[in-house]
C-alpha cells in the first residue's frame, strides 16, 4: 500500500494512544469513573489552594513545602494505580481490588510522613522499625507505579540503583563501596528530602503542575484549535503551507502542552491530512509533525517541565532559563520551517488558494506574526507595558489586571459582532485557506492569560508557580464567562446553560491536568531514587572515572557519550525523568572535564545539552512515542517516520554542541548591541547552511563540494572565534593577585574567568579553569562573595570559604584551592571579521545555484501543473 493511500488512525485510536502515554489507558464506568474523576479534581483544587495566597490570608490550611510534596505524591499514587493497568491483559473497564489495595498502601506510606511529621523531624537519621517498614513499602510501590505510568526503563534503573546501595562491598573495582544498612537507605530515600521527596518532586509540586493545568485550561477553552487555525491562515497559501502551518502551530501549542505525544496529536490531526493532500508523502508529513511536536517543549515563554528543573539545579531564575533558551528555540523552529520549504521545493508543491484576496498591509502583518509569534508577544509585554511598573509602582499589577479585564470585555464584544469561524473538514477534496483577520478575531482573548503569565514572570518576577497561578485564575474567569458574554452581546439568552457548560469544561480541564500530571509526579519521585543513590554511595565519582577513561579526557568524545546516554535512556523514559537522571550522573562530569580542558562552560549550557538530547528521544526509533503518534495519523510506517523525523532533528542535535563551545548562543557574555546582532544573524545563516547541507538542497540540488562548503560556512559562523584563536589566544593570563581588581572592574552579569589548582573527584591535583558571574557589588571581594567565594587575606590568592549551593560550589571549588592566574580578555580584532569570507562564499554558492536552476528550467511537477 502506498503512502498516499495508507489507512489513518481513527480519533478514538489517537485518544487511546495519548492516554496510554500520558493519562492512563483504563476507562472504567459508573461510580468508579466518578470516584477517579473526584480524586483528580481534588488534586487540582489542592494544588490551586496551595499556590494561592488564600491560606496565608485567612490562616487556614497552610501547608509547608515538605507536606505539599507528600500530598502531591499521594494523589499521584492514587491515579497511577487506578488509571494505569498493571499488564496488557489487565482489565480496562474496571479497577481490580488489588489495584485499590496498592493505591491505599501508597497513600498510607506517604501519609505516614504527614501523620508523624514532628516525630520524624526529631529523630532524623534514627529511624524506628515502623519507619523502615513504611519506607520499604513506599519505595516498592513507587517502583511499581513508575513501571505502569512511566515505563519499565525508569523502574529498572531505579531498582538497579537500590541493589547497588546494598551490593557495594561485593562490586568489582571502581564500583565497590562500603555499602549501607537498610535503616540508613530507607531513611535516605523516604524519610528525608535527599531522595524521593527531593528537588525533582518539589519542582513537580511547586511549578510543573500549574503550567500543565494552565495548558489544559487553554486547550479546553478552545485555544488549541484556535492556534492551529491561526497558523493555517497565516501560512496555508505559501509553498508547502500546511506543513509550515504545522510547524508554527506546534510552536504555539507547545507552550500549552508538556507532552510531545499530545502536541503531535493535537496539531497533527489537522495538519498531517492537509500535508498529504498538497503532495507530501505520508512518511514526511508524519516526520515533520513529530519533529515540530517534540520541539514544542523548547519554545519560550513556557517550556517543558525539565526547564523548571534546570532553573532549580543551576540556581538561576526561570526568566533566565527562558532568556538562555530564546535563540536556540528560534533557530530550531526556523530550521524546521526551512526544511519544510526545501521538501516542498523538491516536490514542486504549491500553496492552497485563499478564501479572499487580502490587501498588501494584511500580508505584511501575517508575515510579521509568522516570524515572531509568541516571542514578540513576550517582548511587547516586557518592553511595551513594562514601563507601567515604574509609573505605578506596586499598583501596576492592579492597573494591568483591570486593563486585561477591560480588554477581554472589548474583545468579546468585537467577536460577538462577527460569526464564528467554521472548521475545515479534512475529508474534503479541496481546502481553501481562511482569511487571516477573520480567523484572528475569533480568539484574540486567548492571548490575555498568556500576557498575564508573561507579566508575572518577567516584569513582576514572581515565582513560576505563582505566575502560573495568576494566569490560571484569569483563564478560569475566561472559561466561565466567554459563552455567557457572547450570548449577552448577541442577545441569545440561555445564560444559565452557557454558564453550566463553562463549569463542565472547567471540571474537565482540572481532571485532565491531574491525569496528565500522574506520570510526571511519579517520574520525578522515582528519579529521586537515583539522586539519593548518588549522594549515598558516591557513584558520581565512579561515573567520572568511567567516562573519563572511555573518553580519554576528550571533551568532544565526552559530549558524544553524554548525548548517546540521553538518547538511550530516553527510549523508555519521559523527558523529565531522563533529564534528572543524566543531569545527576553526567552534568558534573562534563563540567569537570571541560574545566580541565581549559574551557569554562556555563552550568546552564551543560544542563540544556542534556535537556535537548532528552527531548530527541521522543523521535528516534524504536520507541519514539511522538513518531508512533504521527504515524498513526498519517498511516505510514512508524519506524520510517521516526527515522525521517530523527534526520530532521539533526539540526536540534547540532545546537547543544555549539552552545557548549559558544555560550553567546545562550545570550551569555554577548557584549554590546553590535555583538548581539552579529550573534543572531550569524546563527540564523549558519543554521540555514547546515539544513541546506544535510537536506542536499540550497536553491537546487547541491553538488558534493557545495555541501562541504556549506558545512564550513556553518562552522565558521557558529564558532567565529575558532579561527582567530589559532593566531591569538582569547585571554591573557594575569597574576592571581589581580583577581580582586579584575572582579571589581567587570560590568554587572559579566563572567570572571580564572585558573585554580584544585582536586578532582578522585583526589588528584588538577589545574582547571573556572567561571563565576559577577553580580552588582561594592568591590571585587564583595562580588566574589556574591558568587559564593571567599578568599583568604594575604598576597596568596587562596580560597577560604565556599558558600553551600552557590555558583562557586556548583563549579567544584573548595576551601584550600589556590588561584594560579586570572584570565583577562585579550585586545584583538573582532572575531566577526572571519564571517566576511563566509558570507562571500555563501553568496558565490547562491549565484552558482541560481545559474544552474535557470538553465535546468522549472520543476517537472510545477511545469505539469502549469499546462492547460
């Protein structure tokens, strides 16, 4: 059967696919269904109460962070055992008694920490026999819940870690350690915040749930379909328009979906059939959509759950994570957009007809929104209305809130004067692209909660959880009032019926968010077992020794090994769990090896390296879930779809290697406006050249030497300092005694680099290069203390103190380390001079291909379409 005629999956099949991956495949009926719904609803309501200021305002139901994590995991246990069947042959239409027993034991095991909270805190490290029994039961149940809700890989890895804790004395060579007692291990894993109830579960409790809820509410309110329709109206008339619409729609819906599978299905059910109808093969249509769906978690201002963990582990704000992710996200989506255009050019495809002819300025505005999208919305909020903070001070939030409500009422009144947009039926033979402004006006009010979210995150600089709470509150207000308001403005009546429908949508969204969070909560808790094992056994040192031996001290080989580990673990684990495991085991190793290679890599660059490759695991065979979802829609072979999607994703895999060696791509130490402009321009052109080389097409099919030239241009523009470093070192080494003056002279948020004699994890003396970010301070010593580093008095620059959890501690500095030299940026020509020959070579390639394309004439498909 050919690609074009292959059967596609039904809507029910797709919903089951998403359910098995994210929310559980069990679908009971009757009282059990209502009970599970009530559990999910209670979880969502608890999280909203916990995030709100109401407990502190009324001094009722105040829950501290540790207690909230316990309650969070209790709800996850309940839904994991009742929603996810134990085996393939287990019943789907009812919940067996054994699963209710397991769910109850899970709640009791977690609730034990709440019931005896005070007693446990008073005997920390001295567990009693009941403590140990409850801990063992809780850990075993967590492993089983992880097997069901997340997959066997995470459960197996966590179980192996637990075995390693006790088998240490009998392990060979480097893997040997003294072992520990059952009481000590159970206390570490279950009774403290060093294991299961650690940082990862805390981020799931305090941050991730609210963003998943925010996305679920947006979807139920109708924003998901609106974003898809809007993207199609923007791009449907261009060459390969439906595929381009799929890329942009995935970028927009990616902010409201933390799941690669759900993102792929949401946009793919609309865009994949359209791609096939305009000429894309089923394999390529599915591959484009799964690549776009996976990359949705990279798109600011709201990213996947792992982004919040990055902020926690690196010790920076979420706003900083968004800033660092901005250029790479823009590049990866822009590159996929270019890939789509290349595939359309190869096949000679054309866009679809538009319903009406738009004026020129309308086309210009469509193009502007296509290029900028939500990134421009973030800029408008930050710079366009951020000045109100200076004008109104603390009252600015009230002013913006009132303005948002007024804007909402105005937009609903404007929408009521126009008919709702009809939905396109993918089964029709001919599709016309709707007029852009007719589409846009039907859902402009969906942007307002995003504006509130961005305002809270970037202007008010509230915590991510509290920012999502206020965005969610405004979104709930919209869900409950949008239908009654339309009825009022259109004089239709039946307000009570419309209000009831809004409440039903709200309850459904709350349930959906809780069920989506089940696998995330279980995964982050199970990942805590790996974190606890590392701190209990010192396996991090073992990983350092093994990886260093395997890589021979080469940073490039080390990065390739790390990327391979991420892809391997991602076969059976979601992105969040994958990130926690690899970041715990491998990120410190990469930082240390880079330091010993005289390369001071920013911590956020290493963690984003792990994050990116963890995401790519959702595409590649044999278990790329997003590829299976896309193939189910397109009717193509899932392995072929995954391989094609992975080939498209090579562009995403290139970026982590680049920003390890060129941190300017993450907007770190960029310098002035000229350097910022050059970073963006050179990166865009470099990524375009890489795509053109890997797809073997620039303006026409490439010759082999043109591909080599394009890759050379790509490398030069991504790493312009590489060639200049061959002739002159980027830094001059100054005496260690100058460190205070060097720290005091740097601009705020710039990086101080210095060399230090320290000990590696094996206790060997090594010289390494370290970087610290210099915040505002009165002098050099004060700024160093701000980074967590205190120097001993005297002429010899020796480390006296290192503040726990500080940037200095994260880079492995310790009291007694000796600073051997300060690295000061050398006076040399701008590294961007080398971009001139690269741009000239690219211009020569373009002229060469233009001449060749002119001689070869139009594409055969286009010529055939032009014949009468």
